[in-house]
């Protein structure tokens, strides 16, 4: 069918809103041209819908209906509300970088005493005055994906982090996305992390709302390059309010003998989609991705991963655990491509879903496309309810129904959470899971 | 007042009546053995006392210290002091034994309006009990019963019994799957918990267990009823003559 014709009225409204927002979007010349091209790419399709295979389970046209207008830059009151929210979500021993309503907030961030070899700039700075190569890198993600294209067109701010060769950061970097707006609005952020050779870093990203925030849309994207012999640990926690939308994308490219360990947990937002491409560009590298969904009410959370084994001798492990209660809907799409010369690839994917109610739904879509002949690839998926015999054992020992369920849910997601290496960060993720369990009552 | 009174209990599972009017009275300090062939309803009785779902009580009642036990959820029964040592303790991967023990003990104490144990007090108590039962510390760090041998699983049940200090313990086929040495350790653990305030109901197919846990009363079950009751000598009698004589009586 003709997608251009299928575009609805809200697409038109957004065209107007892009025109209006343009003056507020950083960058001129090539940057502005790239924005326009990205917007046109988005505009040709509009919000993705179920007839686009990749969005079959997450029909944004039905779920999101329209893209909200660009959020205003935060005023003093908004920053004060954001500061209070940051305090509640503080993690011990991290360097905090805060984005409020899509704008970098220097007063809430910690930019003092940067290690030698660590550079942190805002996206705005780089788009306005960065070197052309870095600016071009910021536009590398594939604009064939409409939500990435929209993000490229509308991105207002973010953090651009560069870590020099040989620098192993011991202090995790924590990028906090906070929505504080009291009127419905959309935020568009993009961040970039360049990790040099023989380097190491831990990146934490969390998505939260300040007290009083109303329905909002967080549109975020992340570009990461991991140099040869380097290690990156990443932890993402989506704890947006229950009226919010979170649409995030990531493109991670690994050099040779690199190690990428990533954990993501979604317990918030009405509708969320996290789409990540992890590309092996150098031999001998390893990726572990661990994901958890904790959903209730009518929440919809989609994790779509594309593992691109383009070179030989790389290994990937994907573990995903979904817990869905009430009428929640969990989606996991895992695509693994092993390209023709990527011999000795070792790729495994295991997804498990736990349904706590008859009306909850979990969709798992594994896709393996293997073009090399000397590889080890596998996937498995299970869906089920809590084991009645385990529940009775726990209740016979004095645990209430909710307590027994909570303990078994913790155990179910525990394997994924245990993958977090840093003790404080693991505790932080466990606390986020606890908050979800306690909210169940 | 009796501790546990089962009166004329009738129980169905799906369309089949398993217990046809069973009566049993247990007083504090007493140890009762319930013996009987497979399918006589021994395990059904233990499950109904503990509150396992899937059983329909169609007649009679169970009173615990005069209160209607059948109206209570399984966790309420546990907090009141009813403990079932499972014939087949389940494995719970991902839940560390120590976490499980602390959560369970504190849930029971909270339900009784008692203060929760502090972590150091709790650890001290668990270590003491574990030591007396020959349970190594590393077992407590593992997932509940995960990778435990048959004997270790049963010892873990007795550890819980010692920790929760219930008023009545139902031991469901504690001897199944145990060799003689494991049985002796388990039985020693149980005997250490005998007290004038606590009653035990020992369910077993074989007389052998009763050499180690010597009962005050022995009841023979057949086809969903108690068909004969007596002292500890009744078990020896059964050992010699078998259950066949009671099949017709029932």
C-alpha cells in the first residue's frame, strides 16, 4: 500500500510543528540540511503502524496517535522540581549528567574535576560549533526507521562524551532524563559516547519524571562506539510515569576484542519502545544483553534488538525476562544476523515471559538469519504463569499471596539483574524492581 | 482444649471422595503416627491441614486451638503454628535459602504482631540451628533446595521447623527417599524438637521411621478413614502382618 497516502492528519500537524520548532533547533548549514532530510524521511511514512513488519506489535499510530509539540525549555520552577526528582533517584558514586525536558541542565549536573581524557559537551554545543566529522557522526543512525528519522530532525540537546584511548573510568556516568512539564509535550534528545581503545566506562541512563509532570513523550537516541580492547557497561532504567511515552533508539558499534555488557529494565511509561542495533565491526568481541520488563495496568513495552554479526569470532548472549500483569503487553523482537564471512560466531538468545493475569500478553519474535556455515546459534522462548506448587510452598511457610508472588518474580528477573557488575548499580536496579513490586500492593 | 481436632472430615478431589469421615484428636506434647497403604488418603490429610488448593472439603471440620482452620489461608495457618514438612520439598531457583528463611520467619512474626528479627539476630539463630542439623553454610546461600540431595531437602524442612517453632508439625513421608544414615540425622532433628507444648503428626508408610521417632499413638488409615488406633506397638504389629487385614475393615 502507498504509505504516503496512509499518512494521517496528525502528520500534517507535525510538519507545522517542525516548521515552528526549527528556530529552536541547534545547528545551521549542513546540520540544518541533515535535519530537513531526516524530517522528509520521517514525513514520507509518518508514525509507524502495524503494517510495517518491524512495528507489527507496536502500532504507534494507534497507541501514540500523534507527536506532541516540542517541550519548552525548563524555567526555574521546572528545574527546581527536576532537582527534587534527581535527589530521590541519586546513585552513590556516579557522575550525574541531567537533561530536563530535553535540555541539558548544568546546575544539576556534575562537570567538575573531569578525569584527563574525559570530555563532556552538550549536543547543542556540538551541533552549533563542533567539528564536521563529529556532527556527521551524530547523523549516522538509519533514517529508514521513522522514529530515528524524527529524532534526527528534532533533537535539541543531549550529552556528547568522549573517552580517550587508555582511560578506564571508574566512576559511572549517569545520564538522567527528567520530564518536568505540566503541559503535554515532547522531548527529543540524542547522546553520543565515543570510547577509545584500551578504555573502559559505565553508562547509566534513567528516564524519570518530576512531581507534577503530565503526559509527555520522551524521544531519545544514543550513538556509541567502543574502541578495540575496550569495555562498556550500560544500564538503562525506564521509570517514566504511567501516562508517558518513551521511544528510544541506540546504535552501538564495537571494535576488535571489545566487551559490551548491557542491562535494560522497563517498569514505567504507558508505551515504550527501545530499539537497538549492536554491530560487531572487529573480531573477537563479546556482547551480553540482559533485559527485564515489569508491566501492569495497560502498559505496552517493546524491546527490539538487532545483533549484527558482521565479522568472525564474536559472541553474543541475549537474555530477556518479561513480567506482565493485568492487561499489559510485552514485546521482544530479537533479530540476529550472521553475515557470510562471520565464521565462528557464537550467538544465543533466551527469552522468558511470566504472565500474571489471563489478559496479559507477551509476544516474542526471534529472527535468525545465518549466512555463514561454521557458527553456533540458538534461541529459546518460554511463556507461562507462576508455578502453583512453588506458590503453595511459600504460603505454607507464612508468605501472603502477594509476598509469595513478589519473591518468585524477583527470582524470575534476578538472573538478568545479576548481570550488572557494579554493586551500587545492581542495588539501584533491584530497588527499581522493588518499587514496581511494592506498587502492586 | 485439644491442639488439633479433625472431625468427621470428608474431602473430594475433582469428582472423587478421598477422605470419607476422618477423625483425629491431637493434644500438646503428643506424637501421633499415621500409617497406611498408598492411596489411603494420608497425604491428602496433610495437604488439607496445610491448606493446599485443589481439595474440596464436603463435610466435617478441622479445629486448631478451637478455631476453624479451614477458613484460614495457608499463610495464616503457618503464622498460627501449623507446619507441614513436605514429602517432596520444591526447588525454588533464584531465591537464596537465607532470604527465603528470613522472609518467611518475618512474615509469620508480623502476622502475629511480633517484631521482625534484626539481621544479626536472625543470622545467629539460623547458624545455631543449621549447625545442630549438620547443614553447611554454603547450602544456605544456594537457591532453596536447588541441587540438594534428598537428605538435604528433608534437613532443610527440619531446619525450618526449628526456626519457625510451630505448635503442630505434620511430617509427610519424611522417610521417603532417605537412606538409613540420612534418616537417622533427620529423626534426631525431629526428636530434638519434641516438647510438652508441641505436637507432631508423623505420616509414614513404613514402620522403620517409628524406630527413630517413637510415637505415643499409632493410627492406621485405609480407604480414607482411620480404621484402627493404638499405642506404639500397633506399628510393630503392622510390620508383621501388613495392611491387608485392614483393607476389608474399611
